[in-house]
C-alpha cells in the first residue's frame, strides 16, 4: 500500500521535535510494510525550512512551498493553493490513499486531489485543528474556516481522531457515523522507560508543554506553593516555551517559588526523556487537551501522571489506578492528588500500573496497526 502523508505537523532540521508524534506514527507504518511519502506544506515566506528535502531516521521528507497569507487571513482557501504545489512535487495518481493531518490546509488539498484522481483520503484530527472556534476565536473569517473544514470532514472517506473527544467535536458539525475512528497516539516504551534512582528527601515534579494559558501551568505553580506551605519538600521543572512564560515567571516570583521552580525552555527529545526519568510526578492540568503524547511518555517512564477529566487523557488514565484526574481549573483537587502522590508507595504503585497500561495499549506499533486497518478499509470502501 502506498500512502501520501500530508502534514504541517512534522519535524524540521531547525526544530526536530516539532510534530514528532506524526514522525513516530510514520515510522510505525513503515515497519508494518506501508510505503509512505511525507509531504510537509510550508508557506512561501517561511524561513525555518531552507531545503526541499530532508531524511530523518531513514524517512524521506519533502517540504512543499505554497502560497499562504500570514496568520489566518483567507485560511479557508489555503488547501486550494496547496493542491497544485503537491501535484507538481508528487505523482498523485500513484498513491492508494491520501492521509491529511488537519482539515486545513492538508485536508482540503487532499480533497481536491481525490476529486482529480479518484483516490480516497482520510482526515486525521489532533486537537486544536478540530477545535476551530477556539483556535481562531476573534478572527473575522472563523465562520468560513469552520464551514470549509466541515466540508472536508463530510467528504473524507474516514475521519480519524486521536481521542473520542476529537471525534465528538467533529460529530457536532457533520455526520461521520460508520466512518469515524479513534487512533490513539502512542509511545515507544523502550525509549521512554524507567531508570533506577535512589529516593531523596525532595519530590521532583515535572510538566512538559507549551507555556500557554490552557495548559494550566499557573495552577501547577499555585499547587506547588500549597504543598510547600503544608510542609512537603518538592520542586518543579516547567519544560517548554510559549507566550505565557513571562507571566508564569512573574507568578513564580510572587509565590516565592524562584528557588524551587526551573523554566528549562525548549529541550531536545532525548533531554525530555532524561528529565522525565529524573522526576517523580508528572503534572499537566490542561483543560483543553485532545490527548497529549507527553502523558503517555511520562507514564512509560513509570511516573504517575495528573491530567483533567473531560479531555482525551481521561480515555487513557484510570483515576487512582494508572494516574490521577482532576476537574478542570480545580486547584483544591490538584493539590489533593499531588499530596496523595507524595507518598512513595502510592507513586510506585500507580507509576508501575501506568507503564503497564501504555505498554499494553498505547505503543506506536498499536497505533500503526489501527491506522493501517483504517487505510485498508478506506481503500476497499468497507468499514468495520
């Protein structure tokens, strides 16, 4: 089977961690015998990507420049501009199926290619690319973006979501009965794995994610202050970058946390693993999360992870068994769960269960197998 995998979420030489989850999925598909060509659309003005091709871990990548206005201006038309660029870069007739990450611009371009060459296409929703009203709130063309995306979802042979939360949002706009499937993201449990460490007097918390409001980092800082006030010994590493960094640093200073909070900034993938392995508890009370590979990575390292109900991660974590869940924006519950995990025996029990859970259901191999079945069904036009 030959697939054209079209995604704006993919590593670049400058930012090799960008969209690493898509790259891991492509590697899993290749290991299963699927022939995959990766097309990464790049706006003509982009300065991050300077070359046309790059090979990462044996996977050839082609960066396809196309016309796109900066920001969200006329975003509902971008797939129409992308299609001719893809048509020049690839022999679109030669593929069995087009895989598009997100409805725009990749999905619209795949839809047009499907109309031209009679090949099926699927759309894979990852999160903010589906929660469009939130992603483009305040933009004058948000209604047009939503309408165009709905057209793409309606036309696709299959709509895939990284969680049922994603598919629920699509179902609010179009009928995908019989052709909507969950394909969970995965983790490599050999790469993300526990290491032996001597327990210390201080418990190390870690949070990995963009420093933006919806990730709940402010809540994590306030929870840490509450822990210290209760007499616990703990510190926190905030791994990531984002527009809220200044506000979060100011909040850490206001809460007198400068000595126990480290803002690491961007770190490479290997370093994320090392930092997780050196930590005791993973905390990310994000209230707008489709799934979040970082939870799976932490769980694979044997860490108890804390996430929020009503997000994709609550399809993975069983509260009190394989991790902990709290209500969105609930500081009291967050403090309570972290206090529970300050007990070494509880951390070890839940962390052990967490690793077994991801090894059993949430590996990249499992994700690739499920996606391959979706491809096969889409080509045959028969769905389970």
